[in-house]
C-alpha cells in the first residue's frame, strides 16, 4: 500500500517542535517507510568517521539527521506562512495538495 504523505522533496518546511523549533529549510528527501524527512541545515549531527583508504585521516562530519514528519509543517509558497495541507480534486479531476488556511492549490 502506498502511503500518501503531505510533504514532498523540494518543499520548504518549518520545524514546529523539537530542538530546532522555528527553523525553516528545504526538504532533501522523504523516508516513506519511517515517516521521516531530511531537511537542509536542520537537526545537524556530528558523525565520527574511521580512517579508510579513501579518507586516510578520518575525522568528524556534520550531516543532517531525519526528523519525524509530524514535527514539520509545509510553508505556503504564496504567503510564506506554515499551513495545514489537504487533498482535493482540481479542474482536471486529479488530486492535488491545497492549503487549508487559504484554500488555494499548492
């Protein structure tokens, strides 16, 4: 069964809870099986890397960690404000996302 999530890659989202509350960023990828998203420059963690043939020095890398999808909210491109998202049929009969605050399609 395909899950229908309300956030897609490339969307701009705002974090509404957690340590990074209030930050805004673009979605890098959506992890459908885990209900999580990777957001650019949000929830950045330090990953220790062992030395290897490609990276003989090893070291520490900064990278984004996934956030649960319930902790982010889509930002309406027209208004710039976070909004709840719904689905309804457009003029051609295809389901499309819309902003519940303004009623316009996203």
